[in-house]
């Protein structure tokens, strides 16, 4: 069981998340596998890779104990699909990490719907990881269907019922 860290493929650097992970790497479930994207990063406590192919990424997330990532929809959905509540640090426009604040908006929705643990600064990362490990351990023991899958299924079911109701 590993820690998987994902910064996505944005051209803007996300050094803030990677530096925060480096500070606590020795306290995270090992090994710590980092996808650093376009942000140069190296740390002897981490297995560092620029990018992963889809199958490798899915396998890493599935075998992880915790996923730490930017507030990108793709990695959040992948984590939820694998039954993990991710620790999410949104990129910020004011820090030059993204072109607009859509990740902060997405993170707010994730927090409100309890689909992620949202942290905004390095100081909060360790606490966020501890919460995620507790939640993920509990959800792995029951191995319930991931919340996002349940939500999509409910929406599709409601649409289907609506369509059926409109048929003559």
C-alpha cells in the first residue's frame, strides 16, 4: 500500500504541493510515488515520475492507502472510483499555479459533498492525510461502492425514470 501524489499535467508549476509532500514524506505510507508533471521535483524519500500511462496510474491508485492530489477532476474521480477519499490541495491563480480558480471552486464542492479532504496549505497536509487514512481504512473494510459511482447511478436512474414517465 502506497501514497500516491498527483499534480496533473498543467503547464503551470505546483511546487507548493510537492514541497508540502517532501516535508512529510517519511511519515506517509511507503513508498511515496509522486507524479510531478511539469514541475521539476526530486526527493530521495519519493519515487518520482513526470507522468504515468493510464493503466499504471489506475493500478497505483487502486493499491494506494492515500491519494494526495491537486483539485483536478480526473485524479479525484480516479481516487473515488478506487474507493479512496483523496486529500486535495487546489491550485491557486494568485500563486501562478493555474490560469483561473476553477480548482478552488471544485474543491469547495468536494468539501461540501464530503468527496475529498481539502487542504489549502502545507501546514494542514499531515492532518488531512491522517483523516484520509482513517476514512479510507473504514471504507476499505466495508468496500462499499465509491460515492461518485453511487451519485452517477442515482442521477442516471432519475433521468431514466423521467424519460419513462414522458413516454405515451
